[in-house]
């Protein structure tokens, strides 16, 4: 007897869509066949619905520890599974920062107790912790995060010699936030002098401009090539940057990869007058030309992964004057819906959405036994209704911060059920199950 059989769903996996039954036992996918006649403890009718591998989000900020008014691993992972995200990789700019092994261990311990989603955590690089970076366990830590601009505390790595040594000696993938700090500071000073109290969110993409992104991304790529490091550049936001990346080899063979975030593909600078600080993020949302170029680079495989950079702040913080309002958007609950919107408009295929949100993160980070619907793999699955649609309302949000830049937007598709390691952690017809079914993901990863 199986633990669960999902009957007659349209499975979307590895470039194909096909109707089949899927059986789960002991947290893993045991069998995929056109018809499975065995008995099971639970049976789910997937007729007319699509069964996807769970989304793997390689960049989130869950604000834990240190910022409980913004969010926590418990609250934001619940929002994640409500959006079909079954695995997350969380960033180190918390308080305390994840720049030593004690703080890293505390995050893993906390997530193990409260997270319905699978998890890993980046180890943060600083100007002062090179020796610790060298000791990071590549089998259990998703990567080294370097802020080459726009960070908090002491996490801006701006010492050239240290940067070179991190790139040279990192035992695993390096993920970078690329904005040139000098360019941004000069722009900010110029705009403050020119606009004073009139400075507002419409100026954000001019302060955190194309040149600032391109200078930093180019520098990271030069370092990676010189040291043969595995480099993953996060949240590409400009058309100019897309020319830095190639599509001449399979993802698994690439040494330099890139990520696009859903907000840089959904919004453009025309949203600033109405949404203001609610779409203020780093790097900034830029022009429609940039948005289209990022989307095209995703389609032609110069950009490899779709993520969110989920970064919640309280409503009070976002309501402050532009110069005091923090950057960041809560998005993890609706990233799959955003991409289903593009599927509905026929701008991308559903198989490519699955490839970029599930398969590609698994391949890029070399995650063991996740990211695909395969017999023997962990049962991280999402059942979606592509025929449904929804207008995003505040009362639907699972984020602790209680707001979304997508409020009032109509999005395609609806996540009906999410399973993590074979456990039902979200059911749209019921309350979220508060089951800490998530596990630490592991990696077949080396330099």
C-alpha cells in the first residue's frame, strides 16, 4: 500500500507534459505510470490539473534571526509552500549575520523545527572571514554570498585582495549581489543635492543605474574567469548585463550562471508613480526595454534561473519617505503565479517555467535528488489549476508583513496542493498544515 497516489494529473517534467498516475512512499516518488491500480492510504484526483516539481527559490531573505517585525523562517516558509515553493536558500544578512559557523548552525536548527519547506543557507563573506569561507562544507551549504554592493553591517566586500582570495579559494559556488558602490554613492549624492526633499521612488532606477550594475557584474565575471570559480550572479536587472552571459553549453557545464527575479520581469519603471516604495528594491526595477531583454535572455538560456529575492519589510517602514524606506519586496507566495501569467499570454511555455524554477536551480547548485519528477527522488510536488485566476488581496497573504506589491493585480493559475517530502503542507481548500516537513537539502557540489 502506498502512502499517496495522485491520479490522472498532467505531469510537467523535463520538457514533456503527459497524463499519468504518481505514487509516493516514505517521502519519495515510488512509481510513475499511466495507471497505478495499487491501493493507497490517500488518493488525490488530479484530473484537469498540472503536477509540477516543487519550485526551488535560490534567493530569499526570511529575516530570521533579528527582524521579527519583518518575518521569520516559520512565517515566510509558510508563504513559500502556499506559492508552490518547496525549497528555499536563504541569505546571510540577518542579525546576527551568518558569517560564522555558530550562526549558520542556529539557522539550520531553527528551520528544522519550523519550516514546512526544504532549506539551505548561504554563508556570508566579509572582508575579515576568508579563513572561515575556505572551511565551508560544500555538501551541506548552498554557497558563499558576496555583497559587491548594497549591503548591511559589514557585509560589503570591497577589499580587492580579499575578493580575489575568496574567488580563488571558495570551496563551492559563489553568489553575488552586483552593484558598484562608488557609482551608487555618487549618484545618490547628486540626486540629493538636486532634489532634496522631493527625492522619491521614481529616481531609484537612476540612482541605482545601469552602469552601477554593469561595472560590478563585469568585475565579478573577470574575477571568476581569472580564478576558475563557479559564479552565480543574482537578480540581473539590465539589458546591458545580459550580454555578459553565454548559452553555448548546457547549464550543468557552465562556470558562470545568472538569475532573473520575477519582479524584474513583471514590473517596469512605469509602476513607480503609483506603487512608489512598494516596488523599491536593489537592484532597481528599470525600463520596459530592460524588462524585455531580461525575459529574452531567460528564454534563450543566457539567464538560467528564476527566483524572487523575497525581502519583506513592515508596512510602516515602507511608508516612510523614499530616502528612509528600505529596499525589498515580499514575493515568494506568488512567483509561480507570475510565471503562469506569462504562460497564459504564451510568452513562455509551462515546460520552460518548470525548467527555470525547478530543474535549473537543482542543476546549477547540484542539489541531490530534487528538482525533478523522477522515481526515487524526494516527493516535492505542486498541483496547480491553470484554468483558475485570482486577484491578489491582502487577506490572502501569508507573509508576516501583510502586504504585497502585487495587491490588485490579476494573476493566472492557482496552487491547489503542495507536498514536501511526500507530506501535504498546503491545501488551498483547507488551512495550511503547520507541519515542519522540510529537510536540509544536500549537494553534490565542489569548486
